[in-house]
């Protein structure tokens, strides 16, 4: 399946996985985790980061058994044509739902912080149009884009480091005081912001490199994301009091809004500009995965054609959920369902492929 103009290097894979993970959830991550883990929120983030490492290994071991096939291609080989088709349809719904949620949450943030008077449909259109323009390209071009824009992650850290001048270390204490159940609940809230690594199942055949290097690169990318999240959570925990952070849904932006330099004001808006690029990158990856998966059933796998249907449908249904409470319920349901797609199904398919000795023959892996 690998062709010269469609393969990506491990270096590009590293940034693609990172960009798939870093998205809308970053802004509300400290608030979501602190609701359960309190001052030990950083521990919950580490727990979820370690869990992601385990999930990545499972996904890698499954993909390694079929190194020249995507998940959509080898799922029917393991589960049978009918059940494999059902699994592929479920993944289409899952990826599409994530695209939908990213669109809703992104528009919500933009309306609250920057474009309060801009009609929703214009924001939906611009986000989807940008995703469509990039998502219709092959994985190599998408990976190049992800590599280029990853430089803004450094600016994320630099801008946010301004909060170090007015922090209170006492807000981190007492450490290790939160019970295990709440730590796990906090880990769940954090893990939802780390999904994106499951894209490895669908881009594995396009990666140019040895298997060991691929898995190491993916683990390193997810580990880097975890470190970034721990950094953001620790700074916000030390900046806001325990009572304040419980009522601030987007503490990262509120922290930046309170900072002022002699030549720069409203750092929150500057940060949002960079965040918007990261959000678009994540959206593009999921839009690509959706259209690529739909291509399993239509147009002989040509996602440049199927993305037309996906983008149009996404724009049409963007108006179906407008109430914030409904979006919250939808987000919560999707976060719980994500375990099925990032862990349960890959684990079952890996187990079945081992038991029934399903493996691609005549490969160099």
C-alpha cells in the first residue's frame, strides 16, 4: 500500500499524533480534572497518560499483524465480512461524532471569547471548509501541515509560562490526599482530552519505518502530550484557589486574560489564535479518518470524493444541537463510548487474531 507520495516519516508521525491529541479539550482540562482530583489533578493526568501508553501498545500490536492494511481493511479479515463491516460502520459514526463535537465546542469557545456577534453558521462553515480543504489531501500532506504548525506548541508553553510569576505553591498541598476513586474519575476526564492516538490503526500502512521505531515514536508523542497537560494543570492549580478553579470552566484562558505585559495585552486572544490552529489540525485528522473509512464502502476508497458527503452532512447537522447543556450531555456520552473504540474493539480483535492465527502473510515485519 505504501507509495512514495503517500508515506510519512516517523518524525512526521510524532507531530501528527500530538496534533490529533491536542485540541478543544485542552482549554477546559484543568477544570474538568479538578472537579474530581482537586489539588492532585496532575496525578490523574499522569495516570491517564500511562493508560494511553498501554492502549497504544495494543493498537500497535494489532496493526503490526497487518502492516500493509488499514484497520478498515483488516477488521473483516479477523471478524468476518459482516461483523467487520459493522465494526467499520461504528468507527465511521465515532469519527464523525468527534468531528461534530470539535465543531460545536470550537464555535462555543469562539463565540464566548472572540466572535460573540458572528452568526453560528458562518463559524461552522469556516471551520468545516478549512478542514475540508486540508482533509481531502493525502496523509503525507496532512502530516507535513501538522509538522509545520507544531511550532506553535512551543508558543503555547512560552505564553502560558507568564502565569509562573503569580502562583501559590500551597495550592498543590496536601499531595496524595485524594482517594483512588476520584483520582480515577479525574483520569477519565483527562484521558478524553488525549484521544487521537487511535489514528495509528488507520495510518500505519502509510508510515515509512521499522515497527519498533513506529511504536516508540507514537509512545513518545503521547508522552509529550501528557507532559504538556501536566504542565498546564499544575500551573492553573497553583494560580487559582481551589474554590476559584471549580467555577472557571476555561481556567487557561482566564489565567492569560489576567496577565498584561508592557507591549502585549489580552494574551488570551493571542493564545486562542494558536489554539485555533491546533484545533483545526485535530479536526482535519478526524475528518480525514471519517472520509477514509467511508471510502471503504463508496468510491473505491477515494476519500477525496467521500469527504464531500461527510463535510456537507457535518455542516447540515451542526445546527441540531445548540443548547450548552445538550452539548455537555453529548460530550459525556461520547467520552464514555470512546473506550469502545480506543481499547475494547482493538483488544478483542488482537485477541481474536492471535487465537485464530489471523495474520498477514509474506511481510517483512
